[in-house]
């Protein structure tokens, strides 16, 4: 499921950037600026994947990760994650109500998201992400993995986007794809 390269627009492998995130983490909300800039720069030449790493200190992060998985099933994973991250400050008091409100504003099936939170259908996906993150040394969020390199942004995000760009450009050059 989580290979280091994904099929690109021409069928060739494209680099993958895994973004290990806690959807209640203010640092992850700040990191969205970099993620958006990377999307703009690379388009579909770089696959950017949301990976869940809910931190114990954020009591609604695990539910948010499950809701994001259901949003992905409905075709709106990243927009939902971004909507929830924009409301990290509200999650402490609003919890699942905030998660469902964010879903409703995106036109998602809120009843299905609510049901997914109750029946736990996405528990295994969230647990698998968290376990894989721990196995590769993720300890905080945001953490990025690209080209086999782990870049930790939990303490400081300074310089991370330029480092990700260097690695992505190198990987794209190896594949013969222009960096743009």
C-alpha cells in the first residue's frame, strides 16, 4: 500500500512525500502552507500522502484521523484534513461536532462519517499508519518522509520545504522528469 514511488501521469514511478500528521496539531496546520506550495510546484509529479500520527496529548486527533479516512473514501480526504486543521483550536471544546461540521461544509455525507466514528471501520488504517510511523522513527508531527529520508518538523519547520524540494528535484531528475 505504501510504496516509495507511485505511478505517475505517464505510468512511470513518481516520488512520494508522506506527511505524518495529527489533525489536532497546530504545527501541522502551519505546515499546510508548505504542503500547498509543494502541490503548486510539483502538481501530479509528486504524490503527497496524508499519514496519520495522532498524538496522545490531543484527545480528538484519533477521531479526526478516522473521520479523515472516511472523507477520503468519499473522495475528499485532503480538503477535509485541511478543513479540520484550520479548526484545531475548536477541537478541544467541540470534538466530534467540529469534525461533523467540517464535513458538512465540504458537502460530505456527515451521517456516514458519524457512523464511521461509531463503528470504527477506519481504526485499522489509522493504527497501521501510526505503527508504521513509529517503526520508522516518527515521534512528533509534522514529520515528512521522501526518498527514504525522514524530516522532522515537530520542533521547527524552518528549511524543511527547501529540503523536501531538493530531494524531490533529485528524485525527479533521476526519473528524467523536469522539476519545474
